[in-house]
């Protein structure tokens, strides 16, 4: 084969490879778009369920009293115990802005 024929054949092979890669990536893009659309509709559906459950929780929690809790089987704790952790004391409680050579705005 002559050099010109080899170059043309090489370009045709390269073009065929590019077309195959284009088709592959286009198929992946379409598949990912369909998956994204399905996920978004699932998210919308789940958000609606969470909103409904949140509303039900607020409605039910506003009706909870000590008598209704005792009727459900809860018992009152004999000793009320609270655990607290004191906040660490700041070395310098004053607030300041450090503006130096490296902190230019």
C-alpha cells in the first residue's frame, strides 16, 4: 500500500472509533438522564410522605399529656436526673478581628 492509502485508512478507522465512542457516551447520557428523572420523582414522593408524617407527628404530639402517656403504658421516672456539661471557659472572652498582612480583604 502507498503511504496515502494508509493515511486514509487510518483516518477512516479513527473516525469509526470516534463514532462508536460517541454512540456509547450518548447512550450513557440518556440512561443517566432517565435514572436522574426517576430519582427526582422518587424524591418528590418521599418528601410528600415525610411532610404528611411530620404533620401527623405535630398533631399527635400536641395531644400528649401525662395521663395519656400513663394510659399507653409509660411510667413516671422515680428520680429525675439531668446530665450537664459545662461550656469550656474562653481564655479571652472579648471578640476581635485579626487583620494582618496575610488577611487582606
